[in-house]
C-alpha cells in the first residue's frame, strides 16, 4: 500500500512539473487576435490570404449614406435644379436645425442673413460671395451646391448628413425669401 502511495505522490509531482513547464501554445484560437497583421487600407486583394482588407464592391453604398447621382457639371447643376425636391416637411424643427448648421458651416462666408457679408467677406479673406437674393436658386440647386460646391465654394457634403443638408436648404430658402421682401 505504501508503495502505491509513494508511487502516486511521485507521479503527481512529476505530472505537475511537466504540466507547468509546458508553456508553449500548440493551437491558437483566432491567432490574428494575438499576432495582428498590419493591413493597408488600400491593399490589393490577394496580398495576404485575409479577406479583411477588401475594397467595397463598386456601386455599394455605405450605411446611412444616400447616393447622389447628379454630376459636378453645369448639366448636373441644371438637372438638380429642375428635378430635385426636398424629402423633408417644412416645419420649425427642420428650420431650427438648419439654422444651427448654417451658423456653423455657412455663415462665416454667407453671413447670418445670407447677404454675403460673413466674417470672411468683411475681413476680405474671401471674395465673390453672393447675396442669396441675387441668385436664381431653388431647393434642388442649393442642395447641389452643398454636395459639389461651386467655383470658389467647396463641397460641404462631408460636414453634413443628408437630412442636415436638406434642413440647411430649407433655412437658406427662408433667408432668401426674407432678403427678397
Ligand atoms: C468659404 C466660403 C463659403 C462657405 C463656407 C460657403 N459658401 Fe456658399 N458660396 C461661396 C462663394 C464664393 C459662392 C459663389 C460661387 C459662384 O457662383 O461663383 C457661393 C455660392 C453659394 C450659393 C449660390 C450658388 C448658385 O447656384 O448660384 C449657395 C446656394 C451657397 N453658396 C450655399 C452655401 C451653403 C448652404 C453653405 C454652407 C453649407 C455655404 N454656401 C458655405 C462661398 C462659401
């Protein structure tokens, strides 16, 4: 009996020593989590065998984005002006947020009233900013100009979501109507 006891104690000691010294991992679960591969965002497919760095399929639309099919040309401008209609209802909430966004992104040039007398115009940092009342514009053309810009004015598509753009359009139309009074 003692012999068995000695034997099993020896076995246990040996087993724990062997078990503890075996630090090396034989199989890794999801090795990329431990050893990450530095992908370049624009890497070609097939550079590695990973599928994580594929470019989106041509024509795919990112979540929350709305495609805009009017080209950045005079024809595109005229087409947007003729066809494009706001999907938003005319109401206080939309106007309110339009005013807020206009104050952040447009008023520096166009002025609080839309008369083209913003801070940058006053300080002569930016020339050729029109008074909205002197331009024959409508909701479609204003949206188009926010998307693509026009001459010296750059695109503001990246700063505003689709909904915010239409809210700004609503507010610019109101400013223009007030200026025309
Ligand atoms: C850096 C100055 C600047 C900022 C900021 C700016 N604009 Fe302009 N904007 C201009 C200039 C300059 C023009 C005149 C472009 C032209 O017709 O040559 C213009 C023209 C326009 C027109 C008239 C375009 C037409 O069809 O005749 C609209 C509408 C307009 N801007 C709206 C906006 C809105 C809305 C914003 C904010 C989202 C904005 N702009 C921000 C400089 C600016």
